[in-house]
C-alpha cells in the first residue's frame, strides 16, 4: 500500500515537472521569436531613411508624404510596449510606406533608378522576413496560450503564474487595403 502511494506521488511529481518544463520551454520560444521580429523591424527602420532620401531626390514636392513616413518610422522604432501596442505603430508605418511607394509610381525616372529598385527589393525582402517571423512568433504564442488554458497543464500554469502572451498582428485590413494616392505631377486636371 505504501509503495502504491509512493509510486503515485512520484508519478504526479514527474507529470508536474514535465508540464512545468514544457511551459518554460514554450515561453522561451515566444521570447526568442519576439526577438526575431524585433531584429527584422530594426532592419526595416534602417532601410526606410534611405528609401525616403531616394524618393526625396526625385519628388521633393511630396513633403507631406515623406514627412508622414519619417514620423511613422520614429513612432514605430520607439514603440516598446506590448506586441498589440507595437502593432498599432507598425500599421501606421506600413500604410505610410505604401503611400510613399505609390507616390514613386508617378515618377518614371525614380522607378528606373537602380538605387530605388534595390531599396524597394530590400524592403520587400525585409517585409517577407517580418511576416515569416510574425507567423513563427504567433505560432509560439498560440502554443503557449493553449498549454496555459488546457486541462491538466492549466493547473501547473496557474500554480507557477504563467500568463498568456499577446499575438503580434498588424490588422489584415491594412495589408489588403489599396493605397489611395491621387498624384498628378504636372498639376493638370485629368
């Protein structure tokens, strides 16, 4: 009888240790994957001033659009809150960069510039890397949050104060939204 009790206690402790270690491992994966997003966002922040300067050389009178990109970049770069609050700043940055690229469409010389094309390609690659990192992060958040909520691991999660993580989502409507830029470089009515 005593041996059954000892085996049961050992089995429960082993189960608790395994669940605790799994929660810790997933929490570390969430932290690591957030670091990957942060690295890619910083890469984007470093590319944007070069893109703005290149467009500025061709489209100096587009001051409002250029200034909006610079301001959105600074807000996003300085955002250090939760993933949800950073997503708001990232959304504004994505919209302003989309408008900047739409403005560039009105300048054939700019579109043909090797420097602009290289920057545009690098920005596209960086956006792809950000999306991949975001998907990886959100998958880890999903795994952690699920493990925290499902029985019986939720018992260990509540005992050791594991908290759900926030998803990092730039609203999908921004990604699908068509940028509305009315541009007429000659000033003539269309």
